[in-house]
């Protein structure tokens, strides 16, 4: 393999154990080359010299200056490099400022070396190493669907709960919904569910997710959906162990066919980690320029993480007589709208206030068909690539 065919990586990592583990993993990966490594970001820039760098992995603790300033300095030194920022316990505001400063993505620590390698491959579009064939006796692996919007008030929880209930209506299908708005989650309100237990009870230790745990900790909806609720008191969670959340979702895959995640709007460690762990991402927007602008910026900032091969767009309250047309939304986002959820304000508000699913016949809303179509699309497409995105020119200014 020639040098030009290799992926050249530079690493700024103050933790020697992590640096050694990353170096060993990259050395074992065909087509990858660690060209420079240092505990200090400034020292790394000096070690790189004039060499080509495809990806710079930098722990913000190695900065020696404000992390966003470090990102800008790296990009000034090597304009063509992709920057993967890493860190542990990084506040949401800092993650947002890193992305705004030019970081391609953020990888929360602790991370596994295979997560880093897969992230690099995603960013550069490099083919993954062929996976070994799974043994015939392997347990069924459920699919994780993350529902997200960078703007609050667009109906993310309504979409997440309605999607979960619709998927659960399919025969022999076990569905869970996890409320990851850990401070102000509304899944319990939307489904009229209460529980003295929730996600906080499953984040310490690697408790197996079996029928006993599901009956004890999850709240069961009349549709059959099992809900893992956010704490009733926002102060109960304390600091979030992002890695523990991801491990929990992986354990849940053996008990459920679909796991729907309702995320909160901030782009922070937990949101990025769960978006990365999901098999499909449902991005929710409404036909207004501010909502589209927020979504377009997040799509630009996260690159392949929200690429067309793993993302579907839901236009809530669309079409709109006075809002942006669906065709303009598609041109602005560079992706097709997979589902249009019509506006039905009075009926939807009444259903929400009564804790009734949008899919309950008593709700008498006009949105049920849209969610059935969305559920069918996701169930059909999971495990299969979507068609390439069409259109990149924007008829709506999102700047």
C-alpha cells in the first residue's frame, strides 16, 4: 500500500495508557498510520511538521488554551484535516463551541479504540473491514432509532412516542422507548405513564435486561411499548455516565426488536454518543426557517453522523399554508422528507393533555397514517442503505 493510500492520523492525548492503546489499534488496522503523537497539542503541531494529516484526534485536556482556540489553531496549521475532539465530562456548551470552531465531531471518553476507528472511517468514507459472519446461534439484535431535533418545541417527543406505539402494533414486535431528556423528559407525560423506577436504576453495573428487570423497572404502555422513563426529579441523575448509557442500550438490543430514543435538543456528549450508536436517526423539523437553519447547521457540523445512509427527515406540521413548502425543505436540507405529519393542533393538544398516544383511536387525530408510513419505512430500511441524497442547492436561506 502506497503512502498516499493510507489514512494519516495525528493524536494529542495526555493519558499515556489511552495513547498506547490507540497507537496499537491503529498499527493493527490496515491502511491506517499514526504519524505523530504527543501529550500536548502544541507539541503535536510541531511533531507533524509538513506531513499530510487526514485526521487529528485531540483530547481537549491537552489544549493548554481554550479548547475552541485549539481547534482553530489546528485548522490554521492543517486546513484540510478532520478534527475529532475528545474529552470526558465535557459540558454541552463546550461541545457546541468545539463544533462551531471547526471540529468535525466529538467523541466522548472513555471510548473504545474500535469506536475511534469506525468514526475515522465514517468521516473519510473509508470502507470498513469485512465483519466475520455471526454464529448461527447469535441472539437477535434489536435496532436503535434515535429521534432528535436541535430545536425544542418541534414535536420530537410526539414523534418518538407515536413511532414507538406504531412499531409495537406490528405482530410479534417488542418495542422500548427510552427518555434521554434526563432533566425534563416528557415521555411519561405523553404516554400517561408513571413509575418509581427508570433509567437511573440501570446505569450502575451491567444488569442483564431480562423479563424480570423489564417488569420491575420499565413502565408498560397499553400498546405494549415498554418505557424507560427519565427521573421525576431532575436533580436525581447527577452527572451522566455516557458510556454507561451506551452499554445499557447495547444490552437492551437482546430483549427488544426496536428501541426508540427521545433525545433532548442540546448537542452534547450524550446526544452525540447516542446518535452515533443508533442504527437510524429520525430528524424532526417544522416548516419554519429557524427550525430548518438549526437542523442544517447540525447536519453540516456532524458530517457523516447524520448522513443520508442512516437518517430520515420528518416534517412536523407540514404542509403549511404559510410556512416553507416541503419541496423547499428538501432542497434546503439536501435530503428527502420521509414523512409529513399534518398539523392538527386542537386534537393533538387535547390528546397530549390527556396523556393519550396520537395512535389511540380515541385521540381522533389526522396524523396516524403518517406515523404508520414512517414505521413501515424504518422497519423496511433498517439494515439496508437508502438512496443517495438529491439536491444540494438551497431555495431557502439558512445562513
